[in-house]
């Protein structure tokens, strides 16, 4: 905040006048039982932050995202996550205005392969929005995607030019998330940690246990580095270990099988990188598994259909229920959604039905024999439950190809950068960020959350970290003392 000089009588007089006017206005509003006047100081402070330091607003958006509550059922189906999404929209507008005024953005970022594929994805989404079955829905979807990507990727890369801001992001998102885990666990304990309760107990902060589990799986790898890397201060390592234990407990009690699978996939990837297993052997293993599946697919499917284990509070039984495609309603509904999505793709293979439209158009493409006790025709129970099949239905084959390229390139560049890093902390950190992304890529086979702020903020920020480390910190000849580490806020976006 900018203080007025005490020796300037004119400015002091205006300060007194404004203060008195505010007190009078507030008193009047209270007599009318209107209390919005209490928000004025906060609005003034926030406006000052937008004008003086976008970085602080950016971190405020990060901190508030885990606590944000989704407000739905507005007229015309509009929903908003408060208070995070209004902050993101403000960041989007101010950042774009700044770019238009300065007419400059670092070409090293724009030329990066990950930036290029993200721009291609946004362009294709714009094209298929124009051909959408429901243009208004696709327009709203595009706007929300842009206010995730621009602040947390394009602005995020600039913020992450300073190494310390990468750790700050992890803390800024991780600490509020740990608080939510504690609140959720206390509430869950009052219900005896039952499996069914675990599906909804994290509301209103997270819609269900799958999104809750997904973000916990993403944040655990970076906190593992902060907890155990010897370069970190002992006090911070102790605190990181505590947060890591809280997040791990939350992941276990989330009963999210997809998040557990994603965590295992991330751990296996880390082992492969550490052991330096050649890519050709990994590729050979994948092809071998696929060959075995197609050779014995009838026997495998017959075996799966005999699995009657439903979801359970027992860990072993809950894991076994993952392969139950005969009676587990959650698994069967996913298959129903995927089958409907594939039929939508067959109808419109190139341009799809439009971003965000799946839940409004898939009902007629369901088959009676595939519907379950939780199936609906109302379009009010989510989307295609896949980051791969969903884009296939909504954005056509090109949309799926772009997603596959993006996910593959994030993994490739994350591991490539790790292998050429000389700074041991950044070397471990970029691998942990990549592993966190892999947990979500794996989770994405079974669910999709990139239309929500809860997962989009860390998703696009993690990619921004990889690009920033590659562009600004990955010089193998660069000494650790050459890396920007000062504790002052970044000035890149001010």
C-alpha cells in the first residue's frame, strides 16, 4: 500500500475525508442490513495489488484455489469457483493488457516445443468451438480454459524465472491442501473412515474423492524432494515431512483407485529413470503386454467378468474391485460413458461435438444394455471420465492426437531436462514435477478434471515449471550460484 506523507496537509485532509465518507456509508448500509460495505477495503487492497504487483495476486489465486467452493445452478448453467476463478479472470485481463501495452513476450518461451503444442491446442479448440453442437457451452469452456492456461502457464513461466518461486508455488498450494486433508480426515473419522463416506467427505472443497485423490497424488512427489533433499534447510525439511505424511494419509483415505494407480505409475517411472533403463526396453515391454492382451483377450475379459468384488473399505478388496467389470457400478458407468463417447466420435470424427458439450449430448448415444443404476439422461453427472476419450468425442481425432503429443512431450522434456541438469536440487525437483504429471496422465485414463481450477492450476503451473527450468536454468555449465535465488518477489509480471 502507498502511504500518504504526514507532512502534506492536503493529502492528510483527503485521507480524513475519504475515511469519514467510508464510515458514514458503512453505517448507513448497516442500518439497511446491507453488509457489502465491509468488502470495500479488501477490494481496494486487491485493486492495489493488481496495479502494483501481479505476482502477489498470482500467488493469492494459488493459495485460495484449494479452499475455493464451486457455486453452480446459476441461470443458463453458469458456475464459478469462488474466490479463485474471479482472481484468475482478473489476472488474465490485466496480463493481456500488459502484453498489448508492452508488445513483448520472451521468444525463448514462445519457441519452446511445449509452448507451441499448447498454442496449437488452443487454436484447435477455438476452431471446433465454432463448429460446436452447442456454441455457447463451448465458448464458456474455451474462456475458462484460457483463464487457466494464460495465468498459470504463460504468466507462470515468467514467474518461475526465479528458482525460489518454484518452491514457493509448491508451498502455496501444498499447505492449504494439507489443511483441507486435516479437516477432511477429522470429518471422516466421525464416520469411522467408511469407504462410502470417503466419496463425499471432502466437499465442499472437492466435488468427490477422485479429484481429491488426483491432486494429492500430483503434489506428493514435489513434497518428497522438499522433505528429503539435503540442500533444504532442516526446519523446512521437517515441516515438509509433516505435510508429506498428511498428503499421503489423505491419498490413502481418498479411496480413489485411479489416484492409487497413478501413484504407482509415477513411482515406476521414477525407478526406470533412476536405473537408467533404455527406452527401447520399455517400448518392447509395452508392445509385449499389448500383444499378450490381444492374444488372450477373450480369456482375460472372461476372467474380469467373473470378478464380483465391489468397492470396499478393505484396502485389498478395494484394489481388487478395480478390475470388476461385471457388478461394480462405478466401473460399469465409466464403460458406458466411454462407449457413448466412441459413438459420438464415429458420428463426428474430425471436428467433434464441441469442447465441453459431452455431458449435454451423450445421452441418446447410450445403449440400454450398457446403462447402469447411476446412468442419467439429464447431463448433470459429469463428462466422459477420461482425458483421452473426452477430447476424442468433443474435439475429434485431431484433439486426441494433440493431447497425446502434449502429454508425451511433457514427460520427454521433463526427463531430458533432468538428465542434463548439473544443479542437484533442480535435477530432483524437475523429476518430481514430471512424476507428478505422470500420476495425472495415468489418472486421466479414468477421469478428467482439467475443466476445474483444482487440477488446472497445478497442471499448467507444473508444465510452466518444466519450460522455465529448461529455458532459464538447464544450462549444464551453469553453476548453482548463477541461478536466481533471491527472496524478493519476481518483477517479471509487475
